[in-house]
């Protein structure tokens, strides 16, 4: 099959337009380039259409013998085709002002725009889009990765659909394109669409926008046989594709794929034996070569006291595997859980406000164990990022002290059920101290549950977290085979030798201070002391096999408690990780396979490998504030690839709490713990389940994000206004 065979040859021709930050180059150097503003973009497009009108008129006069011959201008020919309705405009756009300006250009030149793509503020001008006849193809809930995406709301697709716009969802990403069924499911939760209408967003509606709905987009006699067989309802989180047909040809079969994987595994094992490749730690030899080159306790919140509350009738998912239904949860005025159990076995004392949650589901507040929520606002704006410094050895940098309590990333995270986060810094080698926080309070001190939950070490060539943000979803997960892409052995040895020197100096400092208290304090060593005393872990960012094994050897040598962060290349060293006793904070798993040789579900199935090996692990956003709100979805998706629902829920509740030393306070629905929990309309990991309410330390927190405010405001706009 060649490239031409992929085309639908009778589909209308299209053309891509771009508005906003792309043509204005506002995220880069403009270098005197025109246009530099949205008004300039509008002028350029309007001018081009006027020139096309003049060009067509000149051609008409020349053909009638009333004017000179007109040289062919292929650019203007394409624009003439737009005006004559022969070519569809698909217009990249974000903001309402530019969308409306483009509609007015189309009205003035008497053509209809096919679709506005991305169209994140489409909800603000949905009335105008519907009247004009333009479709809207948007992201489900991308937000905040650049300034023009800051007013995006997750109900955008549903909002446009409800106001008469033919709406669809797009991926703009070869990774996201693999799971558009779950993107559609979000519109049931966020926009109130029926499941049938949600499914249209990724089937018949995009076909209508492309004017190919007579051929595809629905299952009808006479249409192309483009069919998918699912294991269950495609809008459920653990549904998987069993078979796929395109034009009646079977292109994917899960059983055949599994058989092919077994053959590839045998071939790989044979090649590894021939090459005598094995997973051996390089740390000893590396450090020998390079050695010569280098001569707090929990913070208490001062929040408002909780009310006495009884949540009655829900199914309680404890976070540790237990499920109780129907259950009662008693929240005391101190903000702690006083009782949890079967509804008929828990008496409700006088003075408790009874809240009926019959038919709903209660789960612990979700935890993002590698997070920048509150210290990273807009991915493309450096001035909103406060988690990365330049110093080499700086454990005394406490990222939690930079927390913006009013950051939109905090509010948006809460509205997905993420109520707790471990804020981690990057930069240098010893990047700083992580802080475990709750996502509510008046100050960063009130947010803090544990001021220092660990110290972050960047061990390898690149940060195993913080891999991408926003629009860049096409990155592969990184190779564990191409060692050349990781830290060269000599460079890693230099880094280890430098760290050895820092630790040796720290120990000498502590010894000297014990002998002479007047020796000046060194903030770096004071901050690192809890690591050496094994009171907090060293969070070591690693990727490749060699980095993982060297990190374990390094931690053993210095008698440090390691938590491995990342570990994308861990497949063949799981037994060594297990033997070391190290826990793992997994990278973002909703990514493409590491290499072309890895199966399509390489990263989706990654958590199950650690579970099977008996290694304590937690799923994380990889420190990307854009990803935090998707953390429950990532955990839910893992249930389709080997994790049980209990394991998946634990991976973002009790497991990270245990790993980070805060399990005595949070992480499960248990008596005596902080009442930090969520109430959902359905199973907490299902994308169609809506968040009914959340409690942090017993205090109910409402939906206060900019997204919620914009949704409420624009819902009030009259349909015919």
C-alpha cells in the first residue's frame, strides 16, 4: 500500500489557515516579521482574498478580450477555489476575537468556513459559528500550555454542540489519536452530553466536517466498512480494541498482535545471547576511572476547622483495596475521619450534618507524586515557572516556598480530584527539596503537609520527568536500548564522583559541628542531613538500565534510601530494583512506545510490570502541570493493560503516600487520617464519572477555577444573542 492508497480521492480539497500565536510568532523572535499582531493577521488574510477577487475579475476580462493576459498565480487560484466553494478552509485558531474576525472575512467574501481547528474559545462565539455554518474541531481539555490556551474549558466541545455547531475532537498528536474514545467520554462528564452524542464527536461529526459522511463515520449499509470491534463500551476506561477493519480489510487483530510479540521477544533474546548483552551495573568501573577527576517533621495547617459531617450511602474505595457499600464516613471537626464502615453499622452522633451520597463513590484524594502544580502556570511563559534553579548542589532550595496558592493549575487539579501533590524541583544535580502539599489553604505554609518530603537528584542525561508540556504529545517515551542517547559512561562517572565528594564533605561538616558548634552553618548540608539519616528519601531521576543500576549502587554505598523517578528502561532490571528495596515514581505513561520495536501499548502496560514484580510504585504526571488533571485517566487506562482497579487506584492514593512518608496522614479512607477525599457519580477512575464534591482536611472545596467561572458565565449567553 502506497501513500496515494490512503487518500479518499473523492473528498473535497481543503486548505489550512492559521491564526494567533503561530503566524505572529509571539513565542519566539519576531525579527521584524509581519504580521506581529492579530490585527495584522486579519489584514493579511483579508488582503489576500481581495487580491483573489481582483485576480478572478482580471482573468474574466482577459478571457473576454477586454484586458491583458493574466499570468497564473497558484496561490490566488487556491483562494479563488475557496470563494467559489470548491475548497474547504480548516482554520487553526484559539481565541474568540480571531475566530469571529475570520467568520466576518468569510461572510464578506461569501464563503463558508469548513472547520475551526483547536478553537479553544469556541464556546464564546458558538452562536456566531452556528449561524455561519462553521464546524468546530477542538481538544477535549488541553489547557494552559500557552497564553492563548488559558481560557480553554473542558466543556468546549459539548458547549458548541449544544448551540448547533457540528463539533468534533481532534488530537494534533499521533499519541493522543490512539485513544480518542476516552477523549469523547470526557464530554459526558464535563459537558453533560449523552454517550451517543459524545461518540459522535469522534465518528460522524468529523466526517461531516470533512464532507465525507456519505462514505464513513457511521455504520450504515453502503458506507465504507471502517469498523472497530471493542472489548466493551468504548467510552469505558478499560475498553480495548479487538479488531479493526478499514474498507473491509482487517488491519489489526489483538490475538495476532500478541502472537507476533512472542516471536519478536524470542528473536530479541536470541540476538542478546549472540551479542552477550546483559544488564550489569557500570558504576564501579566508571567511578574508578573518573574518581581522580574530582579531588523536619509534618507542618500543621492552620486552616478553618471542619464541620461535623456524615457522608451516607456511597460506595467507599479505601485506596488499599477494600470496598465498602453502602457506607458511612464520619468527618470530625478536626478534619479527620472518625469512622468508616457499613452504613447500618456506623451510628451518626448528634450534631453531625448528614449528606446523602447514595449511589455515589468515595475515594481518597488523588496524589500527584511528581508535580509542579502551583509553581508552574503557563508552559510557554518562563515568568510563571518557579521550580528550576541553576546551582549544582542545592538541597536547601525548598520548592514549596514558591507555591502560588491562587495558581489556576491548583484549582484545575482539584477539579479532577487531585487534592495532594509532591512538588519537585529540577536543575543542577541536587536540585532542591521536594514538598508534599495539600491543594487548599491561605498560604504555602497552610498547604504544606511535609515541608521536606525528599531531595531531588538529576542522575542521568535528561530529567526523567518534565519531558514535555502542552502541545508536544508526540514524544516517544525514550529508549532504554540506545545507550548512546543516555549519559555517556565517563560523564556519569564524573557526576557520581562529584556527588561522592559532596557527601564526604557533608559528613566532615557534621563531624566538625558536633565537636565545635560555633562552626558556621552550611544550609546545603543542613538540608541534606535528613537524607543521610534516612529520614527522607533521595528522589533519583533515572532512565536507562545503567543509570538505574548505578543509582542503586550509589544509594547502597552511601546508605541512603532511594526512590527512583522515571525508570523507563527498567524492563530487564526489575529484579535488581526489587532486591534493592527501592520504590519507583513512574513517568507519565500515556505516551508513545519507546522505540519502533516496542509494542503499541508499551507504556500503557508499564505499571503492570512493576506490580507483577512486587515493586512499590506510584503513577505520576512527570512534573507536568498540564498532565496533573489527567492523572486519574492514566491510572484508569492501566486497568486495560494488566492492573486491577484496586492497584490502579492505590497507585495514585495509598502507594505515593507510603513512598513519600505521609501515609500516617493521607492516602486512604481510614479512621484517624485527614478527611481528604472525593465524591464521584461513578467509579473514580472512569472518565464519564463526574466529581460531585471534594473535601480537604474535612473542609469542602468547591469548583473555583477560571474554567468553572468561564463555563458558568458563557452558559448564561442567550442562544440567539
